[in-house]
C-alpha cells in the first residue's frame, strides 16, 4: 500500500470468517457470481476453500459441514498470516465480504474503494496476488497431506502388525482349546471305561478271597472233626 500501513485495516478476514457460517445460497454456491465478470482470484480461493470440502465429504462419511466450516476458519487464519504488504486480492476479497456477500457487485465496489487508497491496485495485481495466495495454500495443504499420509501409513502398519499378532494369538488359543477339547473327550472316555478296566482284577481278587476262605474253612472243619474224634475215642 502506498504510504499507508496495512495495519489500519483491522479485523482482516473477520467478514470472510463470518460468511462461512452463513447458509445463504450466495455464500455456498459459486453460481451467484456472474461468469462474465468473475475474476480468477475468486475461483482460485474457491478451489482452495471449497474443493477440499467436497473431497473430504467423499473420503469420510463422518465429516460434517460444521467440521469443514471450522477448518475453513483455520485456513483463513493461515492465509491471514501469509498476507503481504500493500493492498491486493486479500483486502479486496475481505472488503467485499464486509458488504455481506462476495459477488460481482461487492467485488467491484471493494476494488473501486480500495483503488483510491492504493493507486497501484489493478486487475493484474488482483489476479497475480490471488493466485499467489491460492498457490501458497496449496503448497501448505500438500505438505500437510503428505505428512498425514505418512502418519496414516504408520498407523496402518501398526494396525496390520497388531492385527497379525492378535490373529496368531487367537489361532494359538483356538488350537489350545481344540487340544483341550480332544484331551477332555479322551479323559471322558477313560472315565466311562475305568470300571471295566479294574473290574476283572477286582473280581479276581474277590474270587481268590472266596476260595481262600472256603479252603481255610474246610481245613478248620476237618481239624475240628478230628478233634472231636480224639475227644471221644482217646483216653
């Protein structure tokens, strides 16, 4: 700006930020601007501030309009830090927003008004500076996107690794369960057959006990018979 610091224009982007949360068709649809008079800088900013919203909506069902609007405010704040000295597209854009809507009439009015402040302000400067801001924003978002993609890849690798570990643990536990189930079936079978395993031996012992007792009883009976004969017949 010639002879006047930019700081005199307080609240830079405040109007643009406000328009983001207005639902009027003029602020949400680029068709409200006359194609025959629309400057390239307006389209450049729309490419940065509106196209990512469409892409985000396509990439994630969890993205809401409010999420994107809040992020657009942050993008505008980032853009505000990029604002270069002297009047250019940035101030014309915001001044048009202060009129309640960024369209052909407000852009023309803002340009006419600010041109009185800075005689160097012309169409070429608006186009050049607008494209510059859009390009710089694109560089920032491209860099951030690459960083996020790298972060995503790391998270996905962690996911794959942990999923593989859990899968192996599950398989190991399932195998252990299968082994235990097989072992359980075998033990249940052994339990059912345990009587038949020991029954012959037990019967054999019982039989030997019975035979032994029978034999002893007969021998005792024979002894007692002999004792009776002795008692009766021997003096």
